[in-house]
């Protein structure tokens, strides 16, 4: 089949660091499977494979920083592996399954190739579970430490050690190559469990904000304070470079309108009165759905500019998410125009939670077709955004406020929201931008049809 290369996880990404491999030579992978974790200036991203096949060789050792387009692994076709006489290994016994999965997550050192600048294809979303294509020889025991000083350990062991304050270098691991596994750590006590924050306490508010991507440091990591500062500095540098490029290269134009949100609010209040707290819809999700449908009807604002306008076959709505540690990311909700409001609400909650915990996927970062920035929760009444290249448009929403409003010749007080559109004048003009906002307005007046 060929080489699996370092993907581009945003227009401002030039290099990435392979943090961890989730596969080993001999693994069978399917389209959408997560095969590696890659660290960028903004976040750690789960990278997906875009073809079915058999992992033949890993070309880059964890910890290596390589340019976008660098071959990371060689993946062969399943048919080729079968012709070579390999076959899937029998499944592990249930009692051994967790240990096997954890051991296989430990990175294997490989050789680092010469960098290549070839452009990678985009990784799709979705995926299936991996299966073993052939049994691997058992690795020889070795100390957990590596020549570069980094202790080899599974991700689960690292998390548990960080939570418990255990120095991994003091342990001798029982995993591949002497890697430390979770079983090598003492089991957590009742006090540890009781003092650990619950999922409910960590549940993020599904608010959206901002314009450009960023990320926060992983909790419990070594040197977390310094690491967080370094991450913030790198993120601000990446945002500065990308936004300067956007304003320098993209001829922005802006259009704006004020939308009566009364019908949408009445409908939302009626819907939410019948739902439990965890099932209620936010105003943000109604704005997102109206934007996705409007973008489908105004195709010149939904797509990419690369020596000409490229119109994608779907609406992958980028949602700007503010992070607790500071900074922003703008991952995509795929096919947002085809989701119902409940599905979109669930996708929004999931995206916000994973964005804030550093578990975004490469396809979510690489293929938004238009971005929405909502700063209403911050009190801003109008957002004049900067386009995220290579996209050609950004929709901004401000705070929903009550204003005097004329309806059928009568003055009353209505909830209204200010909507703006920043467009790339190479791909569209003011007519297209105004049409987009007019369509959003029309859709919000009949929210039951969303």
C-alpha cells in the first residue's frame, strides 16, 4: 500500500512529535483507527489511519520531531500479508486482554528516516477495532530506562504514577523491553479513590468561544507548571503566526445583521421544560445547526482556498472551544448539517470534553470547512473574526440580549443576537456573505424545522 505520513493537523503546523504508537508491526488496522499520538505546538492529537492494511514497520521512534509529510510507518495491504503466509493470531483470553492491550501501547523504538515534505492525505473519522495479523516474538527483558533518559511505560501506568506521585525510574517494569505497566504500580487505596475528582466534577460546560486553535498542558505531567507555560508560549506563537498570515494573505470582508431570537428561545424553553437537565438543548446548538444548514445553501463560503476555491461535499463545522488553561481550539463536528439537534448537542458536549482533556482526533483538526465563533458567554455582543486558513469563512455570534424590537408595527422587547460573517473575497463576495446570514435568520424563525 505505501507509507503512512505525518499529517497536517492545521494550516500552522510544520512539524509534529510522535508521542506514542498505538500499533506495532504485524497489527491489522482499518480506516479511522487511531495509530499514534502526535504532539504539536497546540495540543496532543490522536492520529488516524486512512487505509485498511497491515503495519509492516514503524519508521519513527517516539520522541522524534519530524516535518509534516515525513513517512512514519509502512503499511501493506491485507491481501499481500495473506499471500506472504501471515494470519491473524487467536484472541487473548479474557483475563489477559487488558494486560495485552496495555503492553501493546508501549512505544517501540525504531529508526528515524530522512524528513520528507510530501503532503499527506486527510485522515477520515470513524473506525473499527484493530486485530492482530501475526504473532510477534516475545521481547527480551530490559531495564525500563532508555538511552535518551526517558522511562518506558504504558500511558495508563504514566497516568497512575503521576496521580500517585510515583517516580517511574525507581520501578522495574514487566512489559515489553522492561516497560512499566499499570500492574507494576501498587493498587490505589480507598483514600485515593475517594479523593479523586469524579467525572461529574470534571464535566465541561459546553460553551464555545474564540477563533484560533490552542491547548492546555496534560494534568500531572512532569514539570506541569513549566510545561504549561511552555505550551502557552508555543500556542500564542502559533496563533500569532497563523493570524498574521491570514490577515496578510486573505482579503477579508465583513457583513453583519441582528437576528430576532424570540421564536428560537420560546421553542427552546418549551423543549427543555420536558427534558431532564442532562438532555437540555443550549442556544449555541441551535445557532450551530442553523449555520450548518445555511452553509450548505451558500456553498462559496464553505470550503477551502488553495490556488482556487475547493468546494467539499459536506459541511464539517469548526467550533471554536475555549480551554480551561487558556487558549483555543477549533475542531470539526463532521456532517453537522445532517444531524438532528439532539445529535448535534451530544457531539458538541463530546467535542468540548475531549478538546479540554487533549483527546482530539486528527480528522477533527484537519478538515473543518467553516468555523463558528460564539463569544456570547463572555459578554461580547459582536464578533469580528479572523478566517482560519485554508478556510474561506468564519461566522461569529455575540451575546443574546433584550432590545426594543418592532414586530408587525408594534414595539416590544425581544431577545436578539448579533451575527457576523468574515469572508475571503477571493472565494465569495458580500452578496454571498449576506445570503448566508439571511438564511441563518430565516432558519431561526422556524426552529422546529431544524
